[in-house]
């Protein structure tokens, strides 16, 4: 039993932290900053760890904490270091790293329970900074552990005499009780589409994907990455691998080395007519910080908040900076659309003068020998097919006349070389041509029937304009190296060039990866991509159409109120209720006391009943019967439910006049 | 401000607190009597949640939302847990041993958890004196709280209002309840050390009926009784025989010391006269003499032993000057 003090013993500012509290705090903060440590410069990680260790040393030795000036000095030096490293201290990365450091500094001035609780809250805040970088399942699991540890620390602060295992149990119970409310809030809290204000400039760096230009090496370096570009879920049968051309940005302008999108404008969307086959599917696109969306072949519908450009490219109205889900209908081989603007066609014929003379000469030769554009195209395909071209991720470097060198000398390249050369040849021969970049293929996951398209599926092909058929897709890579399109990149490229997981023999490993990714996809769709639209869809399917924030808030408060009531019921469940016999007796005593016959503490029930019967002769019989019934129920051998009910009824019906 | 308002309107205060003091028997802290508000730490936690929410909206962080809502749910669950920690505790007051004015009365409260779970970190605080104690109630067990309340003046000291408070498990909420059990402690006058009244002619009023002390005839030995003064133990005989023996004097039956209110001048004042009488009573008790007490309107026949001393001191503690 502790000595009574006059200061309020629960005042957090008055209670000093124990070594155990410090150890818990440091441990849980270590879990939180572990992922940051991999991104921070080594010296900053080391400094933070030293600060943690220093604080623990102080606690073990019961030494006074360092002076405010020393802590301030460390902070200044660290900020200078960050400035030297990043040339700013206000960006996202330097800001977060400084916050991590401040957690260490905060510990150094943690004396009371209030400081410790504030440090724990800082820990909660640091958890969220991890999500700015990654929100994968492993990150979520690790941060779940961190939430658990920090909460146990808080429980430890509130109950210093308890053991750590019981504090952990309490924290677990609290989190378990929090889960239903968290779910309700997650689903029903009125969502607002961010951002609310401008984000730091470096907020969206590090996103991979196709770009606005294509030059030799662009796609082959992208294809080294097995990061996911998007996933597609088909209603019904998915198209065959060789037909899965996912159209991305179209390249119009060529300067001899690089293809660029050039100027573009939006047009009104008109769905194509006819078509051999339609596919309905949903795409979950990873953020790439660009406008364009990917569609299979010819899109026959337009997703929400998207427009159509003049060349049939679907573009979102805002940059895709978070994972985006959209639904599409695509048509395979629609009726030809042969109307095209003459200006556009002229643009599709432009070649830079003074480049690739041999290719220009070859194209002129084909033009001479052919009567129609189709014939020119066929000759070009035949040329590539018989040219014994090699498909490689590491093509040789090319000089000024890149197309010439590739076609006639090195004869080895990646799809951008084939597409670039073919489009150049077509334009030189007078056939309007453009380069299409995008993805080809994608792996069908056997576990959830979802096609996963990776950056390694990046591809480039061409489209030529034929007067009778409109724009027609020609894949020169498929002509030269058919295996690329039939079986995917890993079968077409020499094995030594592939990264471990892309190699064909590691099937079992890929099977595991497929399972994991099926799970990750569910995670993405149900957790990470729950946004205002999904919220509306979900509520619509529950019968709450056009729910505005008022409806949502009302629903939310109803659910939370019910949950709190359920929790309250739980909290009282394991507390003994007063004995019904005792309650009835108490009510009886109160009734008599109101008539001036108060039971004195030492008085037994028999004496009391006798005295009350004497004092209130009108109710004498009833009082005596209640007294003997109570004695029988309370002290007798057994108390029957009928007896209890009778006692309660008699007390209720007792009339004292 | 609210405190003073409640002090001026006791009926309103009773309605607010949910009971009418003092409360007899066992007091159960039903929900009506348990209040709960966020602590300063709780408000800080709320501010953290708001910042987390804004950050999650701004950066469209789904896991940020998950974290924010999980913590919000934890705060809500914590509130219920805090209320539960105090809910339906049965409080009963134990006996408080009499003390002398100037000492501390030791009030005992028994907190019966009446639950299958433990109730850690419960503070019992005596509001008037600030005496307080933190206890843990184990599952299904009873915890004893001893509140040391300073007793400044003689008479009955009522325990008064006691606050039970808890902030377990997270420290974000503070739940408390007031009780005012019917517990009181008898406070004797502060005893003043002074020599026993002299055996003089004043004794004519009856303070001393034997001739002179010490001249009593030694009459023999008898068996020792617990109430016998150590000065009357026949130590030589004890050393010889090993049995505790007490010397008996023939004059003893008559040797009665009357501690009389009238012996003390009115100049001393009531309290000081009572203090001196209390001091005499203790001294006489130590000496082992028979003594009686005479106060205006009260007379306690001569006697000795703990019960007699208690009766005398109680009479002194509760003495009211007649006509006042």
C-alpha cells in the first residue's frame, strides 16, 4: 500500500516514468521507425538509435536527463545534416526523417507520464508517415504490431503496478473492441477526395511506367522491372495472350532518334460500331503520375472522369496519382472507320530529313514495286520476317542513323527498335503510320482469374492507315520474333538477360507469387482503393442510393451508438448483480422507512418485521409474512424462483396507509 | 464556482451527486453516480486523431484512414473500459478506532469489486483533507483503503465525501464517483500532560478518600490481572516463583481518585480543562489507581481498566457544557 500524498496521484505531469515505461516506449518506436531506417541516410538512423540508447542508459542509471541546450544542439546539428543531404528540410522525405529524429529527441526530455504519452502519440503519427511510401500487406502487418505496442505502453502508463503481459492483454482487448467501430467508420465515414492543399514537389517521384517519349532503350530498361502496371478483371472469358494489346500513349512525332506524343486535343467520344467480340472488364491501374489510361484494343465506352483524345487514347481528367479503378468495354475488330482528318494524315507521314538514307531508299523501292499501300505493308513485314532479327533486352548502341544501323547492321533490338524502324519505313514509303506504346500480354493468375500486367510487359507497335480499313495494327516485333507475342517476353529473350523470377523454369516460385498477388489484389481493391466512388457503390448496393454526407453521418452515429451500447452491455455482464431477494428486501425496508419505521443497522429481519408490524398494525399480516418469507429465502435451505417471485410481488403490493 | 454553488444548495448537490448523505450500509456505484470526462491527455489524443484524419484525406492514404479509425474506436472502447473499472463497486465503511485530537483518524473503506475481472488503479481521495490512496482490486476480491484524516477537534468526526476515481486503461478518460458513507470516528480531547491532582485538603470535595497514599497496609499477594498496574506487580515474588503476582493493599478499596471538573479553574477554558482531565485520566490509568470522573451533568463511578478509560475519554470527547 503506498503512502498517501497530497498531489493528485493520477496527474500525468506529476508522475515520473519508470524504466519499464521507457523500455516499452523505445521498443514500440523502434518498430515504427524500422521501415524509415531503410530510406534514411545511414548517419541519421545511427543518430536516432544513439538517442534511444542514450535515453535508456539514463533510465537504467537514474541519471538526470541532459540539459535542454544539449538536446537543442543535437537537433540543430541533425537539421544541418539533413539540409546538406537534401538541400532542404521541408520536402516530404527530409521532413519525415526529421520527425523520426525528433522522436528520439522527445524521448530525451521525457520525464513525466505526460511526456511519455505525447511521445506515444508521436509514435502513432509516425506510423502514418510510413504509409506515404508503401501500403502493402507486410507494412500494414508491421504497423499493426506497432499500434499494439504503443497502446500497451499507454496502458502501462495508466496502471504502473500491473505486469507487462496483463497490459498487453488489455491493449489487445481494447483493439479487439475497437475493430467493429473502426470498420464502421472506415465504411461509413463521409469520404472527401484529397488533396486538400498542395503537396510537396517530391510527393510523386519514383513512380514507374511509360513516358511521353520513346527512344531506343526506353522500353528495354522499363521491361527490367517486374513492378505491376495494372490488373484487369474480365467478366467472362479473357482474350488470348496474343490478342491482349493494351493501348497506351500514341507517338506521332519523330526527330530521327526519339518519338514523342506531340500536340494532342480532346474529341467527343463516339462508340465504334460492329465488332467481332466485346469484352467487359475492370482495370485497377497503379499510379503512374500521367493522364493516360490503358484499354484493350478499341474502347467502346468511356470511364467516369475520362475523355477521349483525337487518336483514340483514353485520358483521365486528372493525373493518376493514386490507384485508380475503372470499368471498360472493348471491341475486337470493329467496323473500319476510314474517315480521318487530312492534317492528321499529313502528320503521320512526316519524316525528319537527312536521316537513315538506306531505309528511305528501301522504302522508295517498295513504293515503286507496289500498287497499293497494303502491298507496301506486306513487303515490309516480309522483309522483317526474313531478316533473322534478334530480340534482346540489351541492344547495341546506335548512332545517328539509328534505323539504318538497326535494320542492316546490328539486327538486334527490343520492341521499340522494331516499331520505330517500321513506322519510319512506312512513312518514308508514303503510308501514314504512328507508334503505339502500351503493354502486351500479361499473366493470368489461376487463383483469382485476374490478368496482371507488369512493366516487363511494356511493348511498342505501330498502326498504319489504310484507306479501305482505317487504322490497322501492325506489330513488327511479332513479325520478326513471333515468340514475343505468342508466349511473352521470357520465352523470346535469351535467359541470361532475365531476372530471376522471369525465368521460365521457376514455375513453383511463380505459383507462390501468383497466390500472394491474388491476396495483394484483394487488399488493393477492398482496403486501399476504398474511395468516395466505392463508398457510393457499396451504399447503393445496400439500398442507400445517393447517400450524402448527412445520411452517412446519421448512419455512422447509429452504428457507433449501437456498438457502444453493446460494449456497455459487455462491460456489465461479468459484474455480479445484486441478489433479487436482497433487492426486494431493500425495497421493503425503504417502504417502511418512508412510514417512519427505519431499520437500524444492528436489527435482524425478524426483530425489524416484528417492530414494524407493531408500529403499523393495519399491514401487520403482510409485514410479518414478508419478514418470514425473506428469512426463509435468505437463510433457508433453498430459494425457489417461485418464492422469490412471491416475495417481490408481496413487497410491490404492500400498501401502508 | 460550481463547488461553491453546490455547497450552498445541498439539496441540489444531492440531486447532482445522486445520493443523500450519509449513506448507510453498502453503497453500490451504479451508472447514475459514475461520471466520465476526457482528461487533458484525452483531448491531446483527439487532436492527434484530427491531424491523422486530415493527413489521410490529403494524401488519400487508405491505411491512414484505417489507423485513424482504429484509434478512434480504441478511444471509444477505452471510455467504456474506464467506466467499467468503477461500475457497480460496492463500498462499505469499516470501524475507525478512536484517536486523540491532533492525530489522524484511520478510516477504513472496503471496495468490493464484485466482478470476475480485475479493477486496477483506483484512487480513493478524501476531499476535505486530501488524504488519498491508489488500490488495485483483484478479480472477485475486496480491497481495503485506509484514509488518514486529520482529527483536529474532539467529538465525532464524520468521514465526509470521498471521491473514487480511475483513468485506467488508457488515461484518456477520467471516471469518478462521490460517496459519503456513514462512517465516524470518536476523537478524544488532546491529553495534556500534567501531574495528577495533589492529595490535599481540596480532597474534601471527595477527590481523595484515603488518608495518605503509600501508607496503605500491605495485605498480601494475589494473581495478576491484565488490568493491574505494573507498579503493583510484586517483582521480587515474580523473580522467585515465576508467576505474575500483584501486591494488594488494604486501603485500596477506599483510595479513589476523583477527576473533577470543579478542580480546574474556569480561567482555563472548556477545552483546556477537558484536555487536562484527559491527561489525568491517562496518568491515573497508567498509575493503576481507581479513578472516577465528574463533569457537570456527568459522573462516572470510579473504576479501572481499558473499558473504564474509554468511557471516561468518551465522556470528555462528547462533553457539552450544560446550558450552552
